C-alpha cells in the first residue's frame, strides 16, 4: 500500500509543471490550447451585472471575447485598437 501511495505522489510531483498548459482554454479557430487572457486598454465600462472576458490565441493571433460563460466570439479588428497581453 505504501508503494502505491509513493508512486501516486511521485507522479503528481512530475505532472505539476504541465498543469497550466493542460488547463488553458482551447482556441475555437486553430484548436490548440494557447488562449491567454488580456485586458484592453481602451474598453468601454461594462454595465452592472455583465462580465466580459477577452482572450488572445498565441498560435493564430486571433482575439475573442466571452460574455459570462458563453461561447467565444471573435472580435472585430477595429473594436479594440490596442491590447496588452498579460
């Protein structure tokens, strides 16, 4: 029993560095797990009760927005002129 527990602990320690890449969102355009969140510099103030998150794909360089927990919607290029990637 102790050996099985130690194997589980060692596997958990080995897999820990890969967790951030496994938990990233999947890009609907290219299908890769390279979505990062960003905050636009010049965005209008959202009305109370709304939550809009912005995402940028590192692979295909497309930008998306998500209202609450809805689907990812591609952004038009002129809606947010300049972004800061975090």
